[in-house]
């Protein structure tokens, strides 16, 4: 029997629920960026972007690595793979142990 994968955490869905965070993820598709480079792409304050990055990190969608004084953010693609597999699982037909048959009554 195949082991079931754990469904994505609520933190993943929370992180994806905000348009700005989805735009940050789109920006990071081109590779790792510093928090300053990310902040420069948006018309939001630095604390706002910092909070968005914290939510993305909490959801596991990005990883952060300090290099000197800069913090680089990068997509964590394994979480995206897990999320996609979770959604694909919804599309597979549900198998029941025994097909149920309903009796039809004839008039």
C-alpha cells in the first residue's frame, strides 16, 4: 500500500491567498533575490514586504539564506511539488471498497 502524503499545511494556503505574495513568488522564479531587490519591485513599505516574506517562509514556499549583510530569498520548489500532487489527488476518482448499487423501484 502506498504511503499517503501529508496534505499541505494551512500556512501554505494562507501564503498563497494574498496577491502581493503571489507576485513575490513570481518574481523569485528568475532566481534568488535579496530582500531589498524584492522590496524595490513593490509600492509597499519595507515592513509590509518583510511581513509578506515572513508569511511565505512560514508556509515553506521560500527559503532565506544570509550572505553577509544581505538575506537572499529563493523558491522552495519541493513545497510546490507537494501542493501540485495534492491537487492532482483530488482529480483522481475516489475508489470505494465495494460499489454500491441502488435498487430501482418499478411502478
